[in-house]
C-alpha cells in the first residue's frame, strides 16, 4: 500500500468482459458462510467448507484454467483490529471452486499486514493454513508494510520471513526455490499441459535479487513467466520509478515474462509495453484496499483459455457476496459487483505466437501419402510443389487432374498449409468475377470418379484458407470440390435444374455449404456450416453413412445437417472440379484462396480417421 506521505505517485481518488463460469453457484455456496460470519457464529471447518476432495488437484491438461490474485490485505491485519473472516472467505472460495473453475495457483501481491508485526503475521499465517492443509499452491511476497524498513531484499530477518520464508513452502509441489536471503521465491505450476513459472519478488530488489531472478529464468528457458511484485504499474500506461527500473533491468530483456501483477497503488490500472523481442507484456495493477472494509480480501481471477487465446479477468469479493443472504448494508451493496473496465475485462493473447520466441510449437512433420490411403479411398490429391501439367491421383485409381485456365488465369503455389495437413503445401487460386478470371482443376475424361455414385456412403475432406481481401461480391459461391452435370440432367427435379449435382462451396459469409442431389431425392439436399474467418486454415469434411450426411468443420459437427434420408450422389458421368463451380454446365465461379489436401473415400469415416489425425 502507498500512503500520501510516502510517495509522490499517490492516487487517493475512489474508483467488456464476462463473468466467471461459477458465479451463480458461487453466490449460492457463499451465502451460508457470509450469514454465519455476519451473525458472529463459528465459521465452518475446512472439511465442512470444502467437502469436495481431500487434496487440491487441478486438471493440469485442461486448456482452461484459473490463476487467482489477492492484492493488499493490510487493513484486515492492523494491530488490534485483526479480522480474518474476509480473507478466510476468499481462501475457502478457492477451495470450494477449485475444481469447477480449475484454479491452479494463487499469488498474493504483498502488504499482507499493516505493520509487519508478529501478531499480524501469526493471524494471516493461520488464515493461509486453510490452503496449506489442502496442498494448494500459492505465493506471497513482502510489500513495504510487511517490513520495518525501506531497505531492499538484503534487510535480514523479519516477522515476514518467520511466517512466509522459504521454509513455509518447501513441502509444496509448486515451490521451486528462493533467493539466499529468502525474500524472493519462484514457483512452478502445471496447466494446459505445460509448466508456468511465477516469480514472487520482494518490493525492492537488490543487485543480488536481480541476478537471482535472471538465473531462475535462464534455468527455465522454455517456461512462460508471470512476474508478481508489490510495486510496478502506478496508472494506466505508467510505471513508477521503481517499476521502470524493473522493466529496464529485468522485464524488457526477458521475453518469457508475458504478464506482471502488482498492488501498492490504487485504483486498478493496466499498461501494455513492447519488450526487446517486440512482444507485448501485459502489466496489471490490482488493489482494492481503498474500498469498503479495506477491500475485504477481494480476489481477481484470471481465467486462461488457450483454445480461445484469451484471458478473461473478473474481480469478486467472496466475503461481501457471501453476506447477501443476511442482507447488505449501503456500502456493501456498492461493492457486490465490480464491473468497470478496470475490474472485469479480457486480454487477447495468441499464446502459440507469443511463446514462439522461447518455446516454439514444433511443426508437425509431413506424413506419407500411403498413410492417407485408407480402405475405400477413391481419390487423394496433395500439392507439395507447383502444378505443372497433370496432378496425379495418389490413390492410384486414375482420377488425375488437369488445369483449366479462364481468361488467362493461372494457379500459384504456397508452402503454407493447415498445421495438421498431411502434405506440406497448397495451391493458390486467384478467382475473380466479374469478369470471370482464374484457373481451376478438372478430373480427366474417363476418370472412375466421374461415374461413382457412392450408394454406400462417402467422406469428402478438404483443407482451405481464404485471404483477407476475400470479398463476397467477387468471390462468393466458389467451389472447393464439386461434381459437374446439371441437377436436372438426372431426371425430374423440384428445384433449380441448372445447379450442379454436387458442390462443396463457400457461401457469401463465407461459410461452407454442401449441396448434393442424392439418388433417392428429386432435389438438392443441403448442409450449411457457420462462417469461417479469413487468414485461418480450416479442415472441412462431409460424411454420409448411406442414409444421412453430416458436415464437420475442424472435426466438429455443424448444426444445420438435414434429417431426411440422403443416399449417394447422382451422376451424369461428368468430371469433378477442384476450385471451380459450374452453373448450367458452364464455369461460373473460381476459388479465391488456398486449397490443401483433398481426399474422397467411398465410405463414412469417423472423425478419428480424418486427415487431421
């Protein structure tokens, strides 16, 4: 905590994201605890308050996890006015919701106490015993109020060290080690299938402290680092003098540090800076001691989601929310939800890209074409080099492709590909209308595929990528894979007779569409996928089991799959196209984008047999 007579950086003014997944259940679970605390009766024991499991076991493989943060609690541990109830409510919240929110670690940001006195530390140490008895991983650090002098981490013994020195953490699986003076520690927790490192640094690092921190990072060269300390950010996009020193001497040159967390000042603020590697570092100030009941041991929850590449952040007060059943006073009602931009927000991070400089994800090796030739493979094409002449059907069934140019259009080639694509390469189509121009591929006359009807089922797979300049006005409704021949050429139809017999196309969304004339119908049956963003590689599959067809995007079934029976694909003996779409037996649109491996199998495949596996 910073008081007005201590620093010139004092901020004494009073103060679009999503709430945590467990908010409603949290309100129910904490109401009883809050009522008990309000009534002055004994709080439940640890076993009663957290009955789920005997030990703390987060899901270390889940790509969604929560990192909890608790800032300055000093006003709750101030000489004769010690009140453990708020912090115990917050710690019990972590125990009770550790499983459903996959809480993996807690970091306290310093100023645990107001005066750094032994009785104050004895009380807060007893509160943290709730976590100790369950083996929960956490870190603490010394703030300016936790020590009796303004010296750096070479100050020697203190009540802080007596309670929260390295000896306190040695039995924890997450504890990594400490500097020789004991004021700096590091911790390693496992989440999302990897290790993450927390640096818990004293509020004033010495030269030895800096050297120790750099050595820890060097000994964990592939581990992302969350740096916690008491003082760093002072205002939006502004660091304190000491915070600037931390940036210059430690953070800027260590790309592994992607997130920093500090307290000391208020209200909550954020900054983002580019480090020496050109990557963003997110620096967050979290402190609520200026709010009602000294902040009531509020906790900030960082919900990591590595699939969505985001950290959703929320701030909750288990103690105040838990008192709701009893009835809240005027000041409590103002604190029940902190919904401002500084307290509830999202941080977009492409984790793979952000960590690539120190721990790049290995590129999946290309797989031999022979491994893709499952029983029933009717055709398989891949593009690992520029097209010149004929593209061979690697299934060996003779469904070779030739290039068709429209108004001088050509096919390009790129080494770019879907990360799980078997072949490493793709064709670059530059279709445009109007006027129509580009090039596409066509199966040779007499290819067995031209007359195949797939009565027993089929699986058609393709990888595609669209550029940022894809425009519906000029590029919509191009085919990825299509069968030529008019819809009306195989008998009486009840819909447009000039549509092709089958086309896996991209709508004006752009989103995938599979429109096919089944053998048992007199009209096209259509599967619709959701819109797919440009500049992302997508895997698309349509699977027919002999009765029904399901579309999959990235291995996930879409919503709009028709229930009517659809058997096979009608044929008039005409060629198939890659990158082209015909209407009324004339080429009408050409793909603008990249097309990777394409495979057609004459049976339904499970997702586990798709080319991405």
